[in-house]
C-alpha cells in the first residue's frame, strides 16, 4: 500500500511539472534552501511514564531542503526533511523519519483555470490517548490533486467548478481511503462590499479496507461575504446529507462564520465558528490545534468548533496566540470528546543582532465522554538561537511538559533539553520529541 501511495504521488507531481514546462511561465526567481544539522536531546522521562522514569540521551541528525516561489503563474512551496534518532540507552529502537510539505498552484489560463496540488507526509499517534512516543507513531500522508475552473457569467456574477481527488494513507490504521469531490459555486457581487453565493458539493469516500462501507456527503450552502475597511465577514448556512453503502442515511445543519480582521498595521485576528458532518481524515488534514486528539476511524462525525488566531509581527519579533474549543461526536465508535486548547508563542526576540530568544506555553484539555476521562496537558519552554553567520546557527531549547489525568496511571512529567547546530536550511523536524503531548 505504501509503495502505491508513493508511486501515485510521483505520477501527479510529474503532471504538475509537465504543465509548468508546457506553459513556459516558470519564474527564475525560485529560491532553494538546502541544509544539514545535528542535535542532542536529554530527557529525564523518555517513555513518559508515571513511575520507573528512565532518562536517555537522543542523538538527532537530519538533512532538509526547501524550494519556493510566491510570484508569477506558478506558486509553490515544497519543504522536506529526513532525520535519524538514536537512543543512547536503547529506550526505543533507532528510527528514521521522513516529512514532506508541498503546496503547488499553477495558473494555466489567467483568471480561468488553475491546477492545485498538495501533499503532506508526517507522523501522528496511533492511539490519541497515549503519549507520542515512537511505539505509538505511524506514517501518514494526505494528498490532494485538483483544479479550479472559473467562468464569469456577467460583470457581477462568477461560476466556478472545483473537482478534487484526495488520498489519505495511515501505515498502522485500517482507514486508508480515497476521496473524489466536486464543488460548484455561484457568486454574485450584490453591492460593492457585499457578495452572496450558493455552494453545491458532493464527496465520496472509498475506503481501501473492503469491510468498511463507502460514504457519500452532499452539501448545499448559502454564502454571504461582507467586507469593511479592516474586517471581512463570511457566513455559510447550509445542510449536509450523508449516505453509506450499508443503507444508513443521516442529515443535519452545517454552517460557519469566519471573521478576519486587521487589528493594526502589524497584527491580524482570525475567528471561526463552525459545525459540520464530516470524516476524521478531513479534520486531521485541516491541521487545527484539536486535530491531534481526533482518533482516526471510518465514522461519520459531527464536529462543532470555535477557534481564534491572533498574530502580531513587530519589527524585532513575532507573537502568535491560538485558542480552540471543539466537540466531536462519532457515529459508531466510543470516542466522543470535548477539546480545549490554548497556545502562546513568542519567537525571534533579538537580545543582540546574533542572539535570538523565544518562549512558548501550551495547554490542552480533553474529556472523553464515554469514560468521563479528562486530561490536562501543560507545556512551557524557552529557546535561544545564536547566528554565527547567515547560514550557520546553533540553538538550545528547554521545555517542561506534564499530563494530569483522571486515569492516574497515565500521569507523567518530563524535563528535556535539546541543543543543535545547523547549516543552511534550519528547520529541524522531530516527530517524537517536537513538544506535542
């Protein structure tokens, strides 16, 4: 299955690059950033256990690269890395981890036709109730290929079609699936700052595991978009109907409210409220704070979500504050839960021209409704980065994390210290020790 996923992804990547060659519009301003780095991490509780804590020293070596272009007809950002982790005391088997984040948008016909490709290969937990140690990780891949076709009907009306193909792969979960969808959108510019529209979409999920029933989602939604000097409001009100090959059917309300505000010249605020009938793969691929707590299943789920992101970029450093509240109800499995998250980050604060500092604090709360188990996860950390030159830098990261659970045998705390030196592309991806819970 894994080889099939990789070969299909290579095939679609070839399609994109062939399209780039045919158009002859590739910009020469593309930037390429290779890199290599090594690091060492000390932890006083490598297995994240309540009792019998074991300390260990983890050696990390990695190579990475990034190529990107944000102007012209072809916009893309592709970053990849491969790292190896070695445990000095043999707490876990040595592991190699690959990551890929690719986002490609090619405008074949100006204002009318775009190719879209996205691919994200990473690792996530198999059982979300357990810590993200190496024995609870699996490779995952979310692949998207499609097109955006726009047809202006009048000076005020636009019609668009968006066919999409998605493939979700999990190395240890039996929920690999392929999804095909078609979205039709009609948009009418009623006033200078107000537009209304109608969305119609259908999406079919084909599960590779033949014992799992395939599922079809049909959606209809009315759209209202209003712009002001500093604020953009988008409201969608609609309905979703779901049918499965077993004959099961359900339907319900779906909708969202999104507010994007320029609070000042250097800060933005994005707020979203939504409710939807969907599947777990789609939620996880969205990458929200609460997505890490979603247990991958073949269920139809009802997700209600409220989230807020505040970003401020000063001349010297950046601040990000994210908060989220969500509930998830599963159609069959006993994984219903409530999630609350808060994430605060301050990074690249310059003590001197060469010495930069950062700090972060995270709080995750989950409540499993079936068992009434609650988990309070805390993380605080600080980092220092020293730039020897434009491409060579060293960093130190100190963090403390703690889990307080009503299932007391799951409680743990951990101190860890990570030091690294990198040349060139400096992004270090460490899936088992990245600061998640």
